[in-house]
C-alpha cells in the first residue's frame, strides 16, 4: 500500500519528515518497506526556453535547437520534435538524467553527436519523463510544451510542476488484520495517535433518504451486507483536482478524469472501494444475485469472463453490469460523453470475493481491501465523499435517486474497561489519565465501565486487544523487562534438535549459505523442476497463486533461490534444514519430516568425489561411520538419471546425491552444472551421535601413498576401496578416493585413484613393509578384475 506524504501534510502541517514519519509507523503500526521520492524521477531535468531553431544539415526529420540554459550561455540540442517553436518552454534532461527513451528503454543522458551534429542532452516528450497521463501527446513525435504554465526557466521540473511528493510504501502483510489502515485518512489517524494527538476529522456522511428509491433487489443479503446506489445528473468527466491526482499517483493509479478518478480516490483516500456507472447505459431496475452458469461479462480490461454460480453479480434487466467486487462491464463504464452517473458503494462477503478473484484470475486493489473483511459502515462514507467532491465542481448537478440495501445493521462493539487488567498484562503501572488519553486519540470512548469501539476497528473485541493498543501507542520499549520466575528442570536435547544445529554449524563453516524458504510451491515451479503437483498437499485456502501446495522437497525452492541470486554471485552454495510434507492419496494421510538439502553451482573442478568427501566428512563428524554411495535406480524427477547416487547408511537409503538435469537447470536460467544432495533427517537422526569405542593413539609416525587401478565401468569403486582397507586393518587406517578419470582410450573402463593412510601401533613402517603391503593390495585387486596402473 502506498501513501502520499504531501496528502497527509494537507491535514497535519507539522508532519514529521518522511524518514521520521516512516520510523514512527514502523515502531508503532506497520513496516514501511520503502520511501519513494518523486524528485528522483526528475533529477537533472529542468525547464529551459528554446531561443533558436535551424534545420539539421544531414537529416530532414531533425532540427538543431539552442536553449537558454543560463543568462550568458546557450546549449545546442538536436531534436526530432514535431511541434518545436522559438520561445517555447520545454523540459530538458541534462547530463546523468534518467529518461524513458520513446517510453520504452530507460537510458542515462550523456553528451553525443546525432548524424554528425553535437547534441547536449535532450528535449523531452511527456512519455519520456513519466508525464504522459498529465500531458497526453497528440502524436509520437510531439515534445512536452510547458509554455502555457508560466514556469520559472531554469527551475528543476519536480519543483516547477510540484512533483515533489514522497510515497511511503507500507507492507500489507503487517496490517492484514486492519482493513481500516488501507487508506490515507486511516493512516493519518495512526500518525496523530502515535504523537498523542487526535485527528479532528469526520467522514463525509450525507443523508440521501429524501431521494427517490432506485428499488434495488438484494437476493443474497447474507453475502452482500450493504449495497448503496446514488444516481446523479449533469456531471462531466473533467480533469481532477491536484490533491486527488496526488493520492492516485502515489498508488500508481493514472488519473483518467474526475468521474473515473473519484472511485479510485474513495478507495485510496477513505479505504472504501466504489464504482461509477454511466446511468444512461443501465436498463431498468437492478438486482444483486449469484451469476447463472455460463453468463459472461466483457470487462473494463477488455477481457471476457465466464462466470459460475458462486460469483456475486450486479445485473440490470438485460445483462450483468459488474462482478462484485472484481470488475465492471465495459459498456456501462463512464467516458468523456457521460452526463449522468450512478455511484456504487457496497460491502460484500470477503470469502466469496476472494474465491471469485482466484477463479477468474483477477486481482485488484479493491479486492485486496475487501478480502480483509471491510465493515459495512464505510460504504456510506465512500458514496458521500464522491458526492461532496462532485458538488465542489458542478454547481448545477442534481441528486436524482438513492437506494441503501442494509438489512443487518453493523452492531456497536463494547469492551469492558479494566485498568488493572491492562497494567497486569503489559506489566507497567499506567495512570488512568494516560490510558484514557491514548484511547481517546484512537477514537475509543469510555462510557461507564465500558469502552465504545469505533465502527472501523473490527479487530478490537477483548480486554487484551485494548491492552495491546495501549502498549503499541506508548511503545513496547517503555515496558520494563523483568526476568520471569520459573522452575527449570534438566533439558534433554533430542537428536532432531542436535542434528539440525550441527548441520547448520557444519555447512556454514564450509562456506554454505543457510537458507530459509517458504513452505509452499506451485504448479509453475514444479513444472520447472520437471515434476507435477502429484502427491503434494494442496492448500484449501491458499494465499496466492505462487503458494498453492506444501513442498515435499527442499530442492525446488533452493533452485528458485539459486536463480534469484545467481545474477549477483558466480559461486553459490546454498543449504536448508526444514520440514517437507508428503501426501498419501490412497489413505488420505499427510506426513511431515525434516530434510537436509543443498545445491551448488559454478564451482571450479567440482567432481563426484569432492561432493562425496563433503558428505563423508559431515556423516563422520556426526558419528555415522558405516555408509557408502551406490548407483541409484530411484531418483527425483529433477535429477540426472545417470549421474545420481544413493547414500546408504547402516544398510538404509537416506537419500540421493549428484547432479540436476541440464534441462531443469536451463529452466532456472542457469547454464552451469548444479550439484545437489538431500538427506532424510528423520532417518539420519536415529544413527547419529551413537556410542563409539575410544581408540588408543599411536606414538609412531603416520604415512600414506597413492595407488591407481583401471576397473570396468560397471564395477563399484567402493568395493575396491573396501578390499584395500581389509588387506591389513592393523596398518591401513583409512582409504580415500581422490580421482576418477575416463576417456575414449579406455571406453569400457575408468581409472580410480586412492590415497592409503598407514600407521602402526607397535613400530615405524619401513619401506619393505610398505612395498609388501602394496603388492598384497595389487594381488587382491587383480582378483576383482582391477588392473594396477
């Protein structure tokens, strides 16, 4: 949600600067993700006057202009504008200014030459400096003519056009429980309360009861709590006032004329979605009902939507005119020829609207607010606001008719006032005067031993809610911290906790990034992983189309993280320790477990045994001593079928290791190889930190040697490794694979190299003993069809 700083300042002249204001909101209300300055868009763009124009010597469509930059100097600019004139005030982008070249490509200005003629900077069209909605061009070559505005020559364009607003981008997720905060006025109430003041502002609330009844029939009052229509004649779609444009532009909503802008103004200023219809295009009386199966709507976005019997619609005697509150019918929308209008302000069931929005694949800011369960009382405010703004412009306009379907009135909420409860819960001694002042600034009034909750605060229902409001406004930092007095017994850490902690420590020490990804996936992501949503747990009420199912593997989201971060980092090693969810459709059972996963890309000289050594080191350090790697016949859909191995620990497969399919890597825009592994922590946790026997340390020096063999490609090098180790267990302490080599010369074989570590408990190992040992190893290996190199 985006809030205009300048618009807030209309109602609070001593408003803090944008940075301090954002800090207050972060500390007391909601996270401010960004402060967007309009001035940044117009940096190094100024108003200058054209003093001379002559033809370009080598281009008929170009002209050479001189502009009066300073009193004593003129600047030459080559321009192709179709409406250039001497004496014209124009917007000039100077050196380092950023513009949208022909409204498409963003470029930074620099000195250049165009067809052999020096050109310093650029005379801009409105679309090139994001002003197309304010100054629409007649053709693609028309430059922005500012002459009629009597601007000060040499002044920065932001200052000259008063495009100097700051926009506060507030995180919606932090205020999902507060539909009242999705607007300028309600944010302003918070700002006043935070500063221990009360906003003296009453919502527009007009009485239309003396008007003719429009006779709207609400067939589903349980789904449409309130529906207001106000019919007005003798209006026009004129240009909106600057303060209305300011609110719209802060919300990235382009002004389109007053009759369109006012419905958006109600949304962003009051937080009440509204819609304005062309009254002359409505046939007869209206009804609110569920759609009939197969009904269609050509909407304002030029798309045709096929409706279901679960969609709420507004219909006249001939057709559906709107999907509530999703989108309106194109033919009933206002235009520059509109003279008579009908204002719609309503309150719809938030769950039904959300389901319709998902079904129709439509997402709007109005729907976003309705989904938060907006209260019915604000519908009249929205309609009244629009009427008030129209009255400021059209003195001859006439209020024709009105209808308010409001069967089940919103009830007044009261909460018990209990100062002792507030103090005990917050653990601070508040005086009653302090508490009542905070509550009064939040428009919560005390009557006897009850607190009267304002109609827009749907989430305040209990004494604890009131205590939270006190602490929030006074600020939690002022609450004194105290160590709780509790009895602590012995704490036993289970193997899951120990494994998770050790895993994170181990991989961070080995230069992996510890990742925390969402627990959700979607069909698009699974398709990128060469997989489907089969056997994934579906969410009945998912938050977005990006999060429809629970993940059954950590790899898809790690690959997504790899894709996002690969642009900034060449070498990446990511890992995660988190839960995954499996779904057995046959017995309708959902199980969850922890997995350990990592992905690596773009590392130099990474081969199979390097990855194996990382895992071997990890397993060894958590005391899992008996494990091996075997070719896998059962591998995930994203894994390379011939480059995947199973990890076998204590005769049990605990998961897989090796390479992501190149096709899958390409789906994530990664050209390099991606290596991965995934371990089932639930299986692993029963094997770790087991009791082992202490081993006496030798006082004699250790030594090692390398030995290589040619073996058939289908022969397991792990068997050869085991054979070497068993040749003389008293002398051979460890055998490590450090190289595997294949080439065309030995098409049916491969070379494997081991490092053999020796150490005796009784004496130094001399060369004779070492040579005899090597000979014995070779003899044993040859019996297994291994050829010594």
